[in-house]
C-alpha cells in the first residue's frame, strides 16, 4: 500500500470516526457484524494473525467485507483515540470509500 493510500485511509477514518460511524475493539466489532450494523471491517497492519483469522471468520459468516489496511494500532490510537487492531465501519458510504481506497 502506498503512503498516499495510507494517508487517504487515515483521512477517511478520521471523518468516519468523527461522524460516529465506527466501532472499535474486537468484541464490539464482532457484535456490530453479527447485529448487521457493520458494512466492512478494517484491520490494522500489525494485527495479530489470530485476530485477523477470527475477524475473517466472523466477516465471512455474516457477509461483511474485511479490508486490510496499512494503518497500525498506533495510527488508530492517534486517529480514533483507541489503539485497536479492528474497526467496524457502520455506514455504507464510508465502507464503499474504504473499499475503493484499499483496492486502488
């Protein structure tokens, strides 16, 4: 992922978080996915293999896209106020934006 793509992801995450459309932390993200509130789940670049595997399982089960980002847990702490390896995006428009950035 390019540094431009990382910056665009960070910028969109900041806006999404300020809009109150993120859920942070593994258990809260899983709840958002199972309740049908999450449109995608972002993972940090330094998320553990176990965390990514478990997030992928729950996302696959409920048909939610899992997007790997280049943001680290430190980046999420700076951007969202909480260091976390997974973030649920609970807005379809924002989710589409993240998907376009990550897949570009």
